[in-house]
């Protein structure tokens, strides 16, 4: 094996006439592998970015009670902790569907009241602040609020501005008539939650102000829960549904964008095989360069066979040559893929590449996973090896007399 590898490296190093062909073969393989690395990093990064943005604003799990909500939240919290033992922390919240009016603009919003003492243990909102201060409570007896960047843009809000929110409330049990409640808020800050649907609708305030606005006493809509691990959310959801049943509803972070997560999972497989065709196309260039190498070395092959080299030795010598070209192309492609990913990250800071209305997020942090790299390298090596078999067989079948006939 050492002799075979030495001869392969010697041929690759000393073949001046074939260097350009060799360079083109390596470059073709490198561009194919780089395209694979970049495409896998984009899909993986999209999935991870969406997951992180969902968990930061949603939590690992949300528990709701249909109808009137939770009238005794502390009792339910104690019972829930005894049912789901891997709860790290939880926080109550109140959701109100309302209408916001400002600067002659009108639109539906969701006012969420959060518990200032516990929310930071479950959801990570402060690091998403892009303007103003993350301050909630009262200022001159007017509740402070934090809005998503989409709301700020739509209503042309500035820090310190007052805006009005109207809450329609059913006047009778049948819900045929409504009365409205009006509340002023002062804009304290603006957040980029990483999700277009949240940034376009959410108004955050403290839970006491939200409860007073809706006139619901101490009632809450539900709880956001943080577990020991995000991967345990589905198991915890099943425990809650089994223990409490209707009208309690549990939703995991995966449920909030289930279709998108599943689409990203399946599209990653499809994209991998589509882009892999570039590597297959590059392998034809490797195969043709090896055929040329066999033709140029009729004389050398004949001498080796005349000296006692077996057909197997010649066969594997050219097969190893194809693998060496594949290794150079694969690792060169990985380096080029890293460079393309860095360039892609820079371009995202200058130009909007992802329509937030479609992808839910407007920026993707690329993620190059080790498992993806291993799969890319293994597939590239297999393709290069298969592409070298036919030229290797042609060299191994050569009769010594053909190469020495005119010597």
C-alpha cells in the first residue's frame, strides 16, 4: 500500500502535462463540495435560528386553559410541578386580543401581560431589545409597553410616545354585544423577537396593568414553562394532557411552527441530494482525467507489469489516485464552503435576503454541523472512488506488449 501511494503522489507531482487537468478536477470537486457545505449550513442555520427565536419568546412549553383562564394560578402551578418533575421555571401571562390606534393607523395586536419577577427565567426578551429600555410598570400612572419592531414601523412610533389600545369585551354571556375599554400606553422600548408574526403583533406590558385593563382580577391566560432541556417538551406536553385533559391545552415550542420545522427537515434531505449532483458532475471530470493519465502511462504500466506488478496492483494504484483527487477536492471544498458562509453572513447585514413574511425570520445564522461535514466527505469519497474504477480497470487490463511494442 505504501509503494502504491508513493507512486500515485509521484505521478501527481511530476506530471507537468496533466497538472492543469488535475487542477480542474480538484476545483470542480471543491466547488461541488462547497455548494453542499453552504446549502446544508443555511438549512441547519435556519432551523436553529427559528428554534432559538421561538424558545426565546415562547418558552419550551405553554399551558392554556380554554374559556375563563386560570382563576387560581398558584394552585395550578403547584399541581403542575408535582406532575412534571423536570420543570426549571415557569411564569404566568395574560393574553388580550385588542385593536391599536396611532398616527391614523389601525391594526389588530396582542397585548401580553408578563410577570416581571419570573418572566426572565423562562423567556429571554431583554437581549432582543433594539431601541429604548426594557422597562415595564407605570410612568405617571400610565402603563409602559414594549412593542415589536414591526408595530413600531407600521405605526411610526418613537420612544416616549403614547398610543391607545382598545379592548372589545363581551357585554353578555351570549357574546352578541360588546363594550370597549380604552387604555393608553407609553412606549418604553422596541424588540426584535426574530419572528415576523410576533414583531407585527405583540405589545408587552406588566401583568398587573394587563389584568386591570381587562378587568379580570388575578386571572391569567396560562403559563410559559422552561424545562431542563428543550428536547423534553413533547414528553412534558403528553404528561400535562394525560393528567389534566380538557379544557387544559399544552403546546410545545415545536407545535408553534410545526409545519415550518418539518418542512426544513425534509427540504434539507432534498437539497442535499440535488446539490450532490454537482459533485457527481465533477466526478466525470475526475474520471476523464484518470483516463488521460492511463493513456499517457501506457509505457510505465507496461514496465511495471513486465517487472511483475499484478493486475490488482495497477487497478488499485489508479483507484487510489482518484481518491487522492477526491480528498484534495473535498477538503478544499470545505474550506471554500466556510468562506462562502462567512461572505453570506456579511451580505445579510447589507441586504435583506429572507422575506420575513414567508420565512418568519429575516436573518439566518449559518450553522455548519459536524455530522453534515462527515456525510459530505463520505459521499464525495464514494463518488470519487466509483468514478475512478473504470479508468483503473482500463489500466489494469493493459497488456505489457502494447506499451513496449515500439520501444
